[in-house]
C-alpha cells in the first residue's frame, strides 16, 4: 500500500481514543479509499459513517466502523501535517522576500512553499504554477475553498518574467477552471515599480473583475525590499506620488464595481495610505476584512476595536508607566491611540518606540520583521518603566522566539524589564496597557 500515515497524537476523550487507536498506528484507508493527503482525509471524515483500516504497531490490521456526527473530528493528528511532503516553490520571483534574507538564519526560514493545500489550511497565497491537473480535479471534486492566489499580473508574458517561470502565464488558465466550478477565491498583487504598476495594474484589475463574484477580493501590496538584494533584479521603493497614483487607480475601479456587486473588491494595503498621507478608509470599505493577513485594514480594525473598548472603561487616576515597541509603519497610529486614553486615564504614560529595522534595512517597517537584536539595542536607550509591550507577530507562532533566534528571556534579561506579548485586537492592547 503506497500511503501509510503515521498517527502522532490521539486526543483524550476523542473518537479515536475510544476506538483504541494509539500514537504510532498507521492509517491505511478510509471508506475503502487510500488517503493521498490531508484533502482526502478531511473529505472522508465529513461523513456520518466512516470505516477506517488501521495498522497497529505489531502489524495487525483493524477495520473500525465509526458512526458519528457529520463533520465531527476523529481526534487524531499525523506526523506529517499535510499527510504528505510539503511542496516547495520552483519560481524565482523578482519580489521574493526569502531571496532577500541574509545568510546564517535558521534553515526553515529559507523554505519557499507554493503548496495549494496550505492555501486552504493556513491561508497561504499560491501562484498556481505548482498545481497539477490532478490537484485541480481534486479541488473541484471536493469543492475546496477559498483558495488564495498570487496573481501579480494577468499579462502572461509579464507574469513569466516576474516569476522567472516560463509556465507562469499558462497557469492563469487554472483560474478559469476554479471560476467555472464556483470555487471562492481571494487574490493578491505584489506591486513592483516599473513592472506591474500603472497601465499593467489597470489591466490586471480589469481582467480580474470577470471572475466576480467568486473572486471575492484582491489586495494590492507594495513589494518589501530588504538591504540584501545583491545579484537580484533591481527594484525601487515607491514614493508618495506613486502611492497616490496606485490609490487613484484602485478607487476608480471600486467606484465601477461596488454599484453592481455590492463589494469593493480591490483593496490597498495600509502602507499605501501611510505613504500617500491619506486617511484610512472606514470599516465598511473593507468588506469584512477578507485581506487582513496582507495588511489590508489592520490599522483600521485595531483603531476601531481599541476605541470601542476604551468607551466601555470608566477610567481611573492610577499611575502606570511602560514602553511599547512597534514597527515604524504602525507607530503614528499607536501614538494616536495612546493619546486618546488621556481623558479617562490621565496618569497612564506609554512610551511608544518605533523600532528601526537595522537587520533587514530601513525600508522594512512592519513589526512582524523586527528582530530581537534590533529590539534590544534600541530599547536599551529608550526604555521607560518596568514593562515592555510588543505585538505577538514579532515572535514565531506559539513560540517565544524572534526571527533571529533571540528569545523573550534574552530580551527580559538584557533590558531588565517584564515583557508583555500583546495579541492582535484593540481590546487586547487596551487590556495590556491597563494590566488587566
């Protein structure tokens, strides 16, 4: 049998535990079907009647007939999260941030994934160049959605150039298959000055509107440029004038699309508004924040949640002194939120510090790419109070480790402060400041 999936964890109280399944057992089939990967497993697991063929550690095979609620989980995990190998990216995109990483970092940071399964499971964006006809058939068969697609451009020749892949233009034809199958999609355009901006951006937006309403949203984000670009395609940062032109194009198309479809469809990431020195849109213009992971509406959502939470507070005169570290991008907005607290909390002093990104270069302004070493070196001379608040996205998910492998313990020992990790919502930020 080709696929034998080793079970790594059985959750207490789960169906799997009740059926006598143990870590180390191997899942062979479900309902008589071999399981290729996590797609197959989740599809068959939705049934109310599931028949498992499990191989025990001693080689004995058990056939287990399970009656359960529809969509009820069996309660077991596998050694391979996808029940298969991760698929790496074969493109050489001119904007790829992994190619702009310095040497000597942990090996996993250099892995380029372009695995469609991670699009459904984790929200990753994929170029479609790595998807076979078999992959497409299964997505349609199982009606897996939404899928997040990195378009960059709808010009086939330009897409081949930007991805350095001669098949990148043809891969766009797969979008037609997804559309015809009624698969929901979200899109992304990483904008590179002189390549896919201006008239090319106009073309891309025009072409992508034909996939409405199944293509629910498209974000436009500026390319991130680190200082490690030797030997790579020369790219320039966008200016204030460029940002205003990008926003003008986006808003022209939004005005055309909204009356017909009731959604704004094409969205600019927060960086464009900051660079153009324009106010952020109101909440209603984000269509339910479909593109938060691309930095679309993060600052608006944080502001609104914070102000809503603040309105519920009665206030007090207690003295509180602390520091808060953030990226340069969010700095003016966090400063504004802190100042808004003064009426109700006059004795709260939050020293908001924008951390300059010396590690990757000053053009990188987001908090998620701040390293432990930059945080420590700059807070040594700017620290006020005995608590330091940092956003959770400075750390690896579910770990206390920064990108450069410094830990939260390292920061606390170096700065002699208590580190508070703040979750992403405005309520979490206010609670952290007020020590709730």
